[in-house]
C-alpha cells in the first residue's frame, strides 16, 4: 500500500489523534493550538460566526480600511471645526461622569477650564466641573481623537484630516510634547502658558503652512515611517521629521515673525511625538471607514478614559463596550513607580485599531526595551496580532517581515476564541491630577470589552431564517 | 508603438518594490519599456527624457505607470500583469523562522500558514461550529467529527458552505476518505471507481471493508453526518457531496449509505441522484430493504467486479445448555458502531420480536437510563449520549469490555454479538483484551470484523486472535447478526 500523496495540508483542530493518523499516511497537517473560547461567550460566538453576513461584512470592512485615505488639509480652532461651545469639552475614551473620572482626566479638564478662562484657578475650576456646570463628551462622538486625557476645549487648534474616498473628516489637537502637559493631567502655569502659545502662535503658523503647502498625504508618511523604525504610537520620530520637512518651505515663506518661526520649528522638531496627533486622526479615518457594516465583527475603536476601556465594533456602530482600564507594564520616568501610574488612558489605541502601534511592533524593536523585551519579542508580538486580525494593509509594509503588510482589522471573534488580547503601546499618566507623565509601556484591553461586544454583536444578528428550501 | 501613461492617486509603494515590478514587466517580450514609479520630480523628469508626456496633476504620493509597448493589447496585458504582481502576497514570514512561530490559534490562522483545502474539526460540539465556520470562510472543506453539535449550527454551516461552494462533512461524521486520505475512523482503501456518500460512519466502514474484500477500490467516501437526511437538514450536504462525486471523473459509480431519509428528503435525493448522469445506488438501511452487505454486492456488480460471500472465520461455539431449560435466553448485541447496531437490530427483529436498545428501532423498547439488559438487548456505545465527555468506544474500549464480561456471566445471555472496527484512529489492538474476556467464558460470541486488507491493525491477525479465543468472526455484519440470531434458544421475549 502506498501512502496517498497530496501537496495540500490538512488543518486539524481538536483531538491530536486525528492529526497523528494523517501524519502516518504521509499527509502534512497544520495543527491548531486550540483552546476553549472565553467562558460564557460560546453561544454568542456561534450566533455571530454563523451569521451569513459576517464573512463578506468583514471583507468589506478590511477593504474600506485599506482603501481609506487621510490628507492633512487644514489646522483650525476646535470651536470652528467641531462646533464646540464655551463650557463644552471633548475627552478621550468612552463617556464618563466626574465622580468616576480618573486623576489625569480630571486634571486635564481642570487645566482646560482655566485655559478657557472659565475659572481663575484650578480649585475654582474643579468646583465648576464637580457641580456639573460644564459638559464633556468623547472625542470619538464627534469623529475626533485625543491622546491620553484627550481633552479638547473650543480655543485649541486642531489638525484637520480628510478622507476623500469616504468623504469624511477627523481631527486631533496639536501635541504639547512630553512631561508636564495637559494630556497627562498636568495643569500648572507652564502647562497653561504653553497651551496659550500653541493657540496664539503654533496653530496659526501651521495653518498658514498647511494652506500654502496644500494637502499632505499622511498615510504615505506613515508608510514610510514604518520602514524607518517608527510604529506610529510610542515612536514617531521619523514621522515627525517627515511632516516637518513637508511644512518647512511654506512655514519659512509664511508671514511669521522670525522668532516665532524659530520657536515653531524648535517646538515641532523637539517633540518626537508631534506626529502622533497626525497619525491618530489618520487611523480614525481608516477605522471609521469600516464602521457600521451590519454583521462585521471588526473593532473600529479602542479608547480609554483612565477609568474605563471602551471599544466599538463595526456591526454595532457607535455602541460602546466597556471594561476596567488596566495598568501598563513598562518603564517609569525619574522617581516614579507603579504606584504613581494611572490605569490606561487615551484615544491613541486607535493606532492599534488601524494596524500600527503595538501591531507594528516588529518594525520598531527599539521600543520593546520599554518592557525589558527583546527583538524576537517584538517580532512575536506582530506575529500574534496577525492571528487576531481579518487581514493586512499592504500599504504599510514591514521590511523585517519581508514587507508583509501590518495586521489590520481586529476581529472580536478571534479575540474571544483565542483568549489573546490586542497589544497596545502606550504612555502612562500619573494617577494624581496635575502630575503629568510618569512612564511608557505596553498594555492590553480588558477581556470584558470583547465579551460584551460578542454579546452585543450576537443580539444584533437577525433571527435565523427558517430552514431553506432544498435545491431540486 | 504606443505610449501609455497612467497615474494612480495615493498609492504608495516603496521604490525597491517598484523597481522590482518594473524589471519583471520589462522582461515581457511584447514590452519595449515599462516604468512603474512614484511620481517624484526625479522620476517624472526621467520619463520626460524617455519621451513620455508628463502626466498632469501627479504628486510624489501618486503612482505613475509608463508603458512603451507594441500595441493596445500589449499595454492591456502588461497592466494586467502589473495588477497580478501587485496583488502578489509577500512571503508570510514572522521574521522568526518557522521554528519559533507561535502555533496557529484558530483554523483561519492555520489555513493562512499552508496550502490547504480541508480542515478536520473535532472540538467540543457546542463550539465546533466556530472552527468549522472559520474553515469555510478560509475556503476549506470541513469534516466535523464532533458530535452534540446543535442542529441549528449544522444548518447554518451547510448554508454557508453552499454559498461558498464548499462541503461540510458532518457534524458527527466519523469517517471520510478524500482523495484516498483517510479522515477520522477511516479504513485504508485502494483507489478505484467507487464514490461513497455516507450519512453513517460505521455503515460507510462496512461498505469500504466489503468493497475491499471484493477488490473494488474507492476514491472518495464523503461523510455528511447522521442528521443530514433529516427533515430539518434536508440533505444539504448529501446533495453537495453527490455533485462533487458527479464532477470527479475517477468516480464511475456512486453509492449513498444512510438510514432512511425523511420521506420528503428521500424524494429530493432520489431525483437529484437520477440527474447526475452516473449510476447512483441508494443504500438506505431499513426493514425490508437491502442490508449493507447486499448494497455492497450491488455496487460490486455495478462496477463489473465479481462478488463472493464475505469471509467467515472460525468454527464458533454451540449454544451452552441452560441450567434452567425453562428460562428465557436472549441475544445481547454490544456495538461501537451505531449503524452496525441498527443493521443487526433490523435483522434480529425479523425473528426475535421485541428488542431493547438505547437506540431502539421504531416500535421497540427503549432501555432504562442505567442501560440494564432487558430481553434481547442492543447497546450502541458510540451513541452521542454515551460519549459526552469521553472518547468514542473505538478509541477507548473499556466500557464495552466491562459490559461484555457482565453479559457473558449472565445466565439469561444466550449469545453475544459484537462489532470490531479496524482502521485509522481505531484502537491499535482491539482483539487482545476482547479475546481474553471471550476465552474466559463458554457463551457463544459472534463478531463482525470491519476492516480492509491494509488496515494498520491487520485484518487476518485480528480475526485469528478472536477465533482462537472461541469467537466466530464475519466480515459481514449482516451475516454475523444472522448467525447470532440462529444461536439464540428460547422464544421471543
């Protein structure tokens, strides 16, 4: 008896015996390292995965994400672009009330209240905020994104990005730099002064340069930075330099005071994370393109407010699924330690949602040292993220992976079935309002978000049709 | 000569990739020059020098394709080739080398790692549909060994398969042979003209074994799951499997083995079978219909081979004399295969009257939950309810061995009828433990031995060991059942 030969492998899941018996016949197998799904999600998963819309819906979601574009078209005040009224703020993550708000979010709201001149000092600002005289809602609810606390007030200038394929805008504030900054919950005088300078000088200068330059293709810059060792979340050096390079001729040609020009260039080039606030709304345009496809299980938002971690998934649109925000694992600045860190905060996980950041870790081995990791760890992280995603983005090619595209489109069902969580690269804010940044590291969402999303998606599946008519 | 220039807005590729693409296209015989590049000033001026008209509105973030080709057809061919090259997936590397790559955690990720057209799923029934759906979505056929899969899952999977042109074998599909590869509990078959569609695993195995005994080969045996021909599932996989076999030129004769379908489904299947343009033998096992052995004989005739009665090994024992001649004596059937159990009951019911079973025929007695014997008793140890949380009896024979010991010691037991199934995944040596128990008793034991010449356990050695212990062994389950019935003394219960 000759063993049957086949060039095709058999995929096996379950009893090892059957794989062994295939091997005995000379048939190659690829054996799944199978684990039971997250307990309690079995029936919801079956409903969702057997939904006949799912496969094409997820293909559509991936296609839209790959097709989306993001051009930096303007820089304008939030009041103008987001219709933000005095006393209204935006913040990172899912909605949250003052009582449950984390230290850094409270600190940033306090700072923004002072910055807007609604209170004379932080104490007065805090009283106003606690009393409910002011209002805030998620950046995501208006199509915007904000790093860390993500607080946006009407006077802040916003980067405006446009997706001409899907005719949609997204916005993000200007990055303030590292250390004691509003987005990390600091609100001291130096923080407020910097915000004033950004509003008075930086914003108008960048507006002039952007308008003179014409639209800047942000996705093309991201494609190049990924080939230059940036993952677009915790490392944005190449991206920042390339963006500055695009602006420089028109900045110089703009009608600016020479000292202001020097300060603008010094500020942008001195802040390695300036491009983060450009990458984030670009990622938002990508993920938002995939939002609202009935039956799709692709994650379109991951965002944290320092208390809750919230996700949104394509098939259920704007619905938030929340769980407790986790503490990051990483390195601490100066004298800070784990006790000083606030749980995970910021909309910046939109980077991972779109396929960069932690998902592109393989391209940025420099930052695995934030958690004492190794280069193989970085490669392994990206390899694992492919297993959670519906596809890849060929425009964002990782050289060390033979130019394989970044893992794109987190599938809720894959997370629930494997028990593996998306890897997010993040900064860490101080727990106490006013502290600022205390470190940076790696974090994952809580499984609760995905469990809730699984049930939410299942509830949105139409009742199964009656057994169909048999072909004749 | 014709020059074509095309701009694709906002399509970024790194320059090395583009130079590689250009080089590959330039190697085409119908092409004079091709340049595929980002529309940077440098690249545009190079195109100027080459005599191309500079495209309007091209920016450094746009892709420009410039072609100097013989004619429009060549231009189109080159652009098509470029499209294919750009679609070409880069190597699926992890950067780590395959050794360190984490194992794939799902069927979909496993399917991305290798060229594959088939998945074998044996995960717990409640969630097996997740893995099966993954396989279908990845473009694979799937065999679902798992039992206890909800029927709603089965229907949804089979509908999904239909839209994707894939086949679902199962759930509760014990046996399949695809292109000669044995999946699950499959016998080693030689290639040949027969294609099997089986709603029953051990029914299919009996057929494969008898065809092998007649030297008739089988290319595919496509399992469809025991519920496929029910009024709920309505033959979804049976029809798809028939189409597969009809399309396969190596298959000249098709046979369907199953319990009788729901009447309305039987109609649909019969009509579909008649439309395939190949002979289809419908082996629906039921009272008054041909047993599996008769079906095998029909198949052998249809392919023009010679049918002889299947093998019988050993002299067997005479019935023991009961201590109390007035006491009733009964047949006890202990089966690993559900269809083999069914077939034996159909034969026994013809002369023994009412039978008791955990899978009773219509009009017969259902055993109590403790499965205590009650008159002529047949137990299917492979039934779904007995395999929750434990291996199939073909893998773990111990529950049946214990029961065999009890029956052989029971003065009401006149004869024991057993099946022993060989093949891939079945116990490596099913005969030794059985033989020891059989040899320790004087009660007659009749065994139906389901196996092919090439099965790993060895057909002849297995038969020899059982015969040596005192059993009589048949290659035909039907013949075994008839001999066991003939050995029962005492009237109907």
